[in-house]
């Protein structure tokens, strides 16, 4: 059974392809599986509430799927980050369809610091409006610790 992330990836790519260049569903599933093996992936609704996360994400942050689904993105941030106007602007930009990437400081379930290289990717529905946000992340904590 496909997860929501797989379905969104398939639907999003298919919507952007013409009939003659559309990838077969098997290829899209294999491409998704390849990304999921190497990337931490999490999906949010437009309000920042977690819809789904893959095993790499859950392992990196130390949570189970049941612990994150239905929770807000702020659970991965410091208290200082979420009260800044930039945090609200960040989510408003994502809602409006703007892609975001960079290095981000986050907090794991055990309270430890994580540093990730991530991209937040708006997924557009058939109506052209942003429907969800798909985040891809890689752990760069070891590199950041060496830099200090």
C-alpha cells in the first residue's frame, strides 16, 4: 500500500508531465523508494501539522510515527525559533508556494541538537494551489560540531 508521500510524489510528477513524457507508476514508485532510502522525508499540511514521515526521518529525530502525526512542526524547533516573526513568515511563504532550502537547527525527541540540510517543497494540487509541504532532509550534525 502506498503512503501519502508516495501518492503525492507520484501525483505531483504526473501532473507536471504530458502524456507522451509521463513516467510509468512503477518507475515513480522506484524513484520514491530510492529517495526514501537516502533522505529523511516528512509531509506537512499547510498549517505545519505532520501528515506522514518516513523511517529515516523518524530514526533521525528519535520519534515513532504515532508520536509525530497530528503534531505541529514546532515540535522539532527550539522555543526561541517558533516565537520569532520569521517562523510565521516561513510557513506563510510555504503556503503561498515558495520553496525553501538551507541549513536548519532542530531538536530531537531526547532534546539533543540536530543540524539538517533540508528543502521544504510545496506540492501543488490539480487546481494549482499548494496542497501540502514535503520536506527532504539530511543530517549534517557531525559536520556542524566539527566546525565549532
